[in-house]
C-alpha cells in the first residue's frame, strides 16, 4: 500500500511539473520585452514551488564573467542582498560558475539554493538560480524539470536577443546580415524589397539587383499571397511588434520554397514605421518530411500504391456512386504465389525488389480510372471501374496473370512468381464495400486451392474461408485448452542510460500440424472468428501474472506492453475486463501499457477518445504501435490520452542510408516531443541505428540489436545479467 501511495505521489508530482512546464512555455511564448518575460517565467516557477527568489545569470563571453540579467523576489530588499552584479565564470568559481563548468544542475542545501544551466543549441549561455529559506534535495523529476527549463529559457533568450539586436543598430545589423546563414530582407511600406542579403538571393535564385526590383507579392506563392496580410496590417497600426508565419515563396525557376518567416517593424524615434525587417528560414526539407509522413498515412511506403486505408475510403465512394447511378464495377484481390519462398530463400531485400517491380508493372497496365492498392505483404487489390459483366472482368484478370508471370531479376538471379486472383462484382456479389472485399478475398483463396496461377469468381458455394484457414480456426478453439499458446518477452531499453525500462509480450502458437505460427498467420483468423477476444484476455492475464511474478522474484517494476487488437478495442466490456484482470493478478495498473494501432481511432474518433480515456483512468498506459504506417497525424493524436508513440520498424530499417527514412524519423521524434510523449523506436538492429536515435533524443529502443523475444524464465536471467553489466 505504501509503495502504491509513493507511486501515486510520484505520478502527481510528475503531473504538477508537467503543468508548470506548460505554464512557463506559455509565458515565454506570449511574452514581449526580454527582461520582463524572464521575470515572469522565474516568478511562475517560484510561485508554483513556493520559493522566495530567482535570478538569471547570463554569460558575458568577452569578459569571462556571469552577469545578473534578471531577478525576482517577493521581497525586493532581500533580493538585493543576495544579488551581485557579476561573478567569475572561466575557472568555475562559485555555485554559478560550477554549474556553467559542469553543465549540470546543482543543489546547495546550506544556502537553500538550486541552480541549473541555461542552454541554447547545446551551448551553456547562462545559469538560473532559485533561492528559498529551505529547498529539499531535488528528486529526479525536479532535476529533469530544471534542465528543461534551462533549455526553454536558453532558446527564448537566444531568439529574443537576436531580435533585439536587429532593432538596436542598423549599421551593426547591416554588416552582420550579409553573412547570415538565413535570409534577411528590408521591405518598404509598399511591400518592395529595399535590402536583401546574399543568403536570401541564393534561396530564391535571384541576383541582388533583380530582387530589389520586385515586391514580396511577386515572389510569393499565389495561394499564400494574402496569408500574412492581416498581421502586416496589425503591425502597421502598432497593435503588435512582430509576427511569425509559415508560407511558400516561388524561386526564380518557378519551384516552391517553404519558409518560416519572422517580421518586425523598424520605427523612427517618434514611433513612425520606416520599414519591415524579415527573417526567412528555408524549411522546405522539414515540410517535405512532414508531407511524407502524411503521405504514408494513405500510401504504401515501399511501392507508392494506395494503402488499405485509402483503398477502403475509395471503394466506399465507388459503392455510393455506382449505387446512385446503377453502375457496375469489379474488385480483384491479387495474392502472389510462392512469394514467401523467394523472400525466405533470397532475403527480404530481394523480396522487396520483387514487390516493387510487381507494383510498377501492374500500375503501368491499369486504366487511370482504376484504383490499385497494396494491402500488405504480397497482397494487392484492384478496383476496376465500369466493368459491365464477368467476361470483361475475366479479361482483366488474365492480363494481370500474364503480367505476374514475367520474370524479375533479383538477388543475382531470375525469379518468377504467379498470382491467384479472386473476383467479386458489384452489385451482383455484394452491395457494400466490406462484403465485396471479403467476397473477393474468399474467391482468391479458392483460386489458390484450385492450383494457383488462376482466378476465381465469388459464388455462394465458395464458403467463408479456405481449408487451411478453417483448420487454423478449429485449432485456435482448442489452443488455449491444450496449452499451445505462449508469450515471449522483448526488452525495451533506455537510450540514455542503457537500462531496461520495460518489455513487450509477444504471442506464439505451437500448432500441432503447422508448427510454430507467427501472429500474422493466425491473428487475422482469430479476429474474423471472434476468437481474438478470449485469446486477447489470456494474453493480458498471462502478461500481468508474469509481471507480478517477476516483482516477487526481486526484479524492479517493469512496464509490460501488450498489443490490443482492433476487435478487442471494440468490445463493449473492455474497460471492465481490464479492471478485473488488474485486480485478480495484483498488477499495478501503471505497469501495464496497451499498444493499439492507429486504425482503431479511424472509425469513430469521439468514441475512441472516450474509450481510451476510460482505460487511462484505470491508471493503464497507452501506446500507439507502428506509428507512421496508418493514421500518422500527430495533430489528431492530441485528442487522445497517449503516453507512448512507437516508430514503425519500416522507418528504422533505412537508417542511416535512406535520407527519407531519417527525415521522417526526425520529424516524428520532434513532433512526438512536442506532445510530451515517450518515443520508442522498433526494430533497432544496428549500432548505427542506435547512434542516430540517441543523437536525436529518442527515449527508448526495442529490437534484435539488444535482445530477441525470449521465454519468461530466460528474460529474468537476462535482466539480472544486464543489470550487473550496467555501470553504477
């Protein structure tokens, strides 16, 4: 009970510091004059922590001393007694000098002070100091908070200082501007450039003389011309001192350039507006990476074809349209025969090459009005519009079969695959998208049963599943009773300290006929048959029981991650079931983390948000699994109480050779940190991948580079040996 109370207190403490962090961020974002904003930020912290005073020391690099830049105290007379104008910095003298030298927070119990470095882009530029009659020894959460606070103030101070200097001296500014690494311009009241630096000319592709003959409107993207007009009017009226925006410019060659724009007015001594000063940063690469993340929400990364999400949306539209117009179309479900043999024999690289080649040849031979998608693995689907009858659909299928037969050069040798195709017709075989897809899928399995390299139309006598799928379903009904299911556990490791932070429970099935089956081979059958609900209940119960057993064996609390299928998520009594499992196993709820895919939030976002909130209210953590392969909108994730985002292994696999994968991973890490969630990288298999993720502040990793999934008894021994090997 005492342990639970401590954990609850720790969680409450973490929540309080998180709220304080957001309050300080809001002060720094909304602030105006530099010193006043710093004072407001320091006061916000002091008020929240009941501290008496605070001060900010800024490093004077020319003199080698720390100088007081801002200070706040509830009692200004007391503040004057402890403040001193400057302190030596070079030799690390005094508490502030020690923090400057070490780059780490410092607690001084005798003087009741807590100091932390102020950092900008990895460089310590100052020190913040908090003073009180008594400051208890800070816990790790408070130390992490003051570190983050120092980084926030450092970033704010650097930005504010740059803008202040721009306003202070025209002559100094003009000399500095020309060599700046970002674009800088002066724009007159009519919007014409009157000064541009070299970098802006390079960014836009104009000479200086050419650019000085143009207006901002003339180099702006047509769709963004009026984007900043409202703020410029407010700037002109003196309602604001500056503003920022993201907009597109057009280079001289006509290509667009995304830019982050900061604009402030230059005014005369009497307040008259002279011209605007603009700082333009090229953010095209970041925008392209963000667009890539959004693109991957609806497209298959490997082939560039539509993915399942987009195809489902398009087929729904097609059904609605053809229902209104009494039209007809066909769905052709395509599965490559023998692909697994090639993939296993020649390797994944050869398999990927084959899939890309197959996607290219299929795409090149379908009509513009048709929709070709990759559903995953070696499965494709074609929605052929304006197909009046079965003979026409059969002609399309035969053409696809011939295309599939063409050999592919991969892995240094010629490979040849065939295809099995199932065809369902709208409205003959089904009048809704879901049933139409299922009918085509069932017809495809019948084509495989008939010897492959052929096609089959759906008919009422085909049945719901193939013979093997039926045997799998039958076996699944007895798997729990026959003790054929088991869980293996894969460690999740801290990128910072290397310690094991948690584990993921991974399901295995030892089938008496087919041998060991991966979840991909039987989970779809379990979901279709409804067996996923009892199996999922067994997985959660077993994982929780194992976690409690490890605690009793002396292992420290480890977060246990369990996958929750979309079918389980839709169960009406899911929350009650989870609560019962937690109670029966004695599992601390904060040690259980449920991993859900992005697709569970697509159907009904309001209902999904309510259900996730109810789960979170139990104390259970929530994670988005395989992020980037489905929904991929972090802005939408703000609506959900998510604790963890797991970057899909498909992005990690390309590091460090694939620039797109690296850019996408960076973008996800940056946006994830904005939401304040834990970021976990899946599928880490090399030291180079680990180094890249560590360099970009990923929180945790999971993959073969550290540990494969292992049985529970092996995991306990593995954890102890790893803990012994860790430096203390």
